[in-house]
C-alpha cells in the first residue's frame, strides 16, 4: 500500500504551479497517494490527485479566523503518513492534526 501524503493550503489556488503541478503531481508519479486540501468548488480527483474542498474565504481575515478548524477536521480524517502545511494560517492546526495520528508534519516557509 502506498504511503499517503496530505498537502494543505488555505491561501493558494488549487492548481497552483508550485503546489499542484510541481509538488503533488511529482509525489504521485513517485507512487504516493496524494490528497490536496484547498479552496476548490467540490471534492474529486484530478490527474491522480485527490482533492478535498475547503470553503472559499471572503477575505484574509475570515480565512485566518475560520480555516484552522476546517483544515484540522479535513486533515484529521485523511490519516496521512505525512502532512505538508503551506500557509501561516495553518500553523495552529499543524501539531494537533499530526499529533492525533502520530504522523510526520512539514511546514512550508
């Protein structure tokens, strides 16, 4: 069974060049199961990457206040081996998600 990697972003577009095209697709080609949690219209699979929907926030303030809980809930359900958090807004949920599952976590600076 392939290792699961969960990439989480609240600020970037789901098809961001760095996140989706360079990172997620490369990881999937290497044989990993990849889930991208981002602001997208609906859950689904695209080019072998599983997408999970986050709401589209009206502004940065709303995203800062509400995204941590939404990301925490989605990330925890994934039970990934590795979690990669892309945004400062996700810092507050980074440790609880991974700690609940005793998994590795990365933060993109």
